C-alpha cells in the first residue's frame, strides 16, 4: 500500500503506521478480520476487530481509488495535458472529491454553453479576459463580431460562458465553497405538491425547518431527505450568494490587479453565472450528500450495535422447548423441540376467541409438556402474545418450567425463505415460524443468522441509508458475533458456519456434508479432509470451531492449533498433562507467560492462551431471564401519566429507545429522559436490546397511538 494511504489511515483511525502496514500485509495474505484481531495481536499491536475492519474498509477504498487514478491519468495523458506536477497531485490524492476536482477540467465534456462558445472561436477572447490582459473588453469583443459571434455583446456572453465553466472547474474555488456550505444551515419548506397531499402531514415537523448542517441529528436529516424524495419538501443550504461570489472572485484574482472597472464588471458577471448556474447546485448537492453519508454512518453504526446485542442475546441453551406462535382466529401454532432444536411434534390449539377452547387447550399443553419433557416455553410477542402468555401461566406447569416472551421480528421472513424450505420442506410457514421462535430462545445467534438482518426490526431509517454500507456493516457484525462466541462444529448449521472466519457458504456446505457422511468430527484436524478446505482456510477457521468431548480438550477452546505445542510445553514443565491443565485455574496460576514467548507468539498470544486455559470455550453471553408485564395493563387506554411499569427494550435509535410495556404499541424513551446528566447522550451504551427496565409514563396520545416514557432503571 502507498505510504500516502498508510499515513492517512493512521491519522484518521489514530493508530500507528506500522499497524496499518501490517494489517494490509495480512489482508493481502488472505487473512480475515476475526483471525487477525484474535490471533495476530503481535502484528497489529492489539487492535480490536472494529479497528481492523476499518483498516480493511480503507484498503478496499484506496484500492478502488488506485484504479480510478489509473483511468484518469490515462485519459489526461492521451489528451497530451499531463504534466509532472499534475501527475504528482493525482498520485498523492487521498480524497475522492479532490481527485475528481483535479480531473474535472480534463474530463471529456458533453455539449455545454462553454463548449459551444469555444467551438465558435471565442476561446482567445475568454483567455484575454480571464488573464486580465485587456482593459476594454467591449472593444476586444468587436473583433469577433460578424465571424465568431453576431455582435460584440454576444461575443462577450460567450466568453463569460467559457470563464464561468473554468471557474466552476477550479479545485481551490470548489473546496473553499465546500468549506462555506459546511458551516451553513439546511432549510426545508413544504413543497407545492406537499400542500395538496395529506400524506405529507407525517413530516409536519419539517414544513418550516432550519438547523446548522454540522449539528443536525442523523435521523432528522434522513427524514428530511426522504420527504424531499417523496416530493413533500424542498431542501436547500442557505449559503449567502453575494459572499460566495466575493470569495470566488477573490480566489480568481489571486492578488492580481484588474486593469479596468469594465473588465471587472464582465468578470463579476461570469463569477455570478458560475456560482448560480454551475457551482451552487453542484456544491450544494455534494455537501448534502456528504452530510447524508455521515448520517448513514451514524445510523448504520446504531443498526450494527443493535444487531450485535440481538445476536449476543442470552441463550437458554440446549433445552427441550415448547414454542408457540400465538393467534386468535387462526389459533396458536405449537411445536415441541428436542435439545438440538429438532422438531418432535406440532399442533394447533384455540384458547382464545372466537373458538375459546380453553379446557381442550390446557389438556393438550399439559400432555405435550409431560410427553416431551418440556423444560421451557417460548411464546412469540406478536398478536395475541400477551393473551397466550396469560393462558400458559394458568396451566399447572411442572416445577422448573419457565415461560419466555420471544421477539417475532423476522420470523415470517424466515418461515417463507429458501432456508426454511430446505430445513422443513414438508411443513407450512406456520410450523416453520413456531420452530424459529423456539430456536431463538435456545440460541438466538444460531437462529437469527438465517434471517436478513434488515428484517429484524432493530434499525432506524434502514431503507434510506446507503445499502452497500448497511450490508457491509451488518455482515461484519454477524461475522464478529459468530466468531466471538465460537461454533460447535458437530451441531452447527451451514448458515451459521458460513460466517466463521475463512469458511463462507461453499465450504460450510462441504463441512456439513462431510459430517453427514463420516459422522461427528473428533478432532479439528479432521477438517483437512473436507473437500476444498486447505491449509489457509484451516488456519483461518480452526480457532473459532469447538468440538465438545474431543480427545484433545484444546479442540473445545479458543486456543489455536498452531499454539498447541506451547500448551503441551506448559503442561510438561508443570509435570502434568494437557487434559489436566485445561480448566485448572490453580495450575494455570503457576505459569509465567514470559517463559513461553517464542517466534511470532509474544506476550499477547501467551496471555490469551492462559485466559482460555482457565475457562476454555467460555460463552461470553449471559443467561436468559424470565419476565412478566404488569397484569392490569392490556391496552393504550389503560395507561395514565405517572404509572410505573416493567418493560423490555425492543429497539435503540439515535434519538431514544423503544420499550414494550405489554400492549400493542411500544413507548418511546427519548434520550433526554434517560436519567440525570444524560440529556444529549446517545442511548447506545446506556441500554441494551431485550434489557428488562422500569419506566414511568409521561404522556399518552391515544389518537396517534403514541406513548412517551421516562427511564427509571
């Protein structure tokens, strides 16, 4: 990677240049972000997966920029206009906007007013005016009247068109205008189309809105731009045209003396035209796009953090589960799953109106609990969820059987997906949906990776942000979560395995097929028998895969096979075996990490090994907890200001958190109502998805079905 890129990345991310260079080398060698951040800490200086992923993003961005530079240099060179100075400027450019500014004067043009004037032969007149070599532009223009133009005034107009286009293509002018526009306010007004369309009312906050561009929250900007796209608002930046034109003229003169007032007047007309016709629309669009990119990054970051919390939600573990997809008229779909999540039985019960078969449903549930040894009950939190939970709690449940409310977001998407059809080809969508609810309780991560993250209901303005940026962030988040937890090699589905470092969809399928044909994996080394899984893929994935009950206990830990010999030496030095050392905190405490540093394995790696030996294969997730809503709150009409209620956080945004309090509508806890001293602080870090909280009701708008809450704890 070029030194100029390395320096830029290091400055932006506040890391050392050698860290960037080493990461780039590891990427070039085929290493993944999880592998680098976990097993190459000596090379990266201990950078976490977020920082490594950022470096990867920049390396990919600059790789594309290099291709663009090659194309630009070739085009300018073919035109015979490439100087050494221009080449150096292009080669050392790290900004896409600056690169395009440098290219703009040389870019092949479509037909414009300036190109028409050039073709008419008015270029020399424009040059003389632009270079301030004449004092009487009108007299000079008369020389062109009759041949190149119909009149002197027409010749001057053509020359001004040429000058205006040159000014609009001057890099320093464009950058100075960007600086001005970035300091201004964004203004939105109700459009003519919006006045006659009742759908515009949802954007009434922005009918007469103004805020400094640098201060506008991401959700406000995205809402404004969505409304503009729908035709309900007009949006602009309130830059002062006169001040901008003065700045353009100042940059244009560059300390030169204009020989006459007449020429200055002509040049100012060209400046005014350049600004209003060419620069203002272009720069305004650029700066709004730049602001949107920033808003996109903020929104995508919120989405990514929410997804991380959702995927790392507390698992119930391998339990025999009854899962219920609630419903009124169509009944409640009930499935029973074994401890591996396999479907044992399914049926439909009708405990609610209109059928109200309560007794029959109680008997059916009781029989299923006894027959299949049910340990936990998962109930979807959608329509009829509260009613079904109340019904189940009235059934005489065996001691120890716990009841959980489980988010249904994305369950319908999964049940109709190709993944679900492959897993349950003989069952309909209702059965698949209930199975998904049960498996989510058992292991949220393993189940939710099968669903498009955008369908999980944990983002803000997800359809308005840059979709590639969103997809990359969500893919990175899923990959990070899967690899931080680790994957059971003998039970994992191909949909989970594909996110393991170095594997991907094709190898995941091969791993599962090999397991089906040859039985459970007994050693990580067995992976080398999988078709197309070579040494490099093994290096990248092995440390993230777990084998329960393996002959070598390290195969059920995060210790990488490349370091097994180090652990063996530790055990030998202690006069014990690897098996006796693993999980023995007392023995591990006797080991001095510095005694085992060797080659590429420094103290960071040795310390990680020791932590893993104490608690091998430790799942970083918490344990699932039961929860109950307030019994006397069923509908929004039951709410009143001042009530204190239990709730579950369902979504987190930049402006607040949504909380389920047991009715159809979620309430909003604005960031200003999250506790003392937190008025302008983002909710990320204060709350987590599915966190159990206590809130008080601030206000209730029954007409708009909106509930305002305050966080108590």
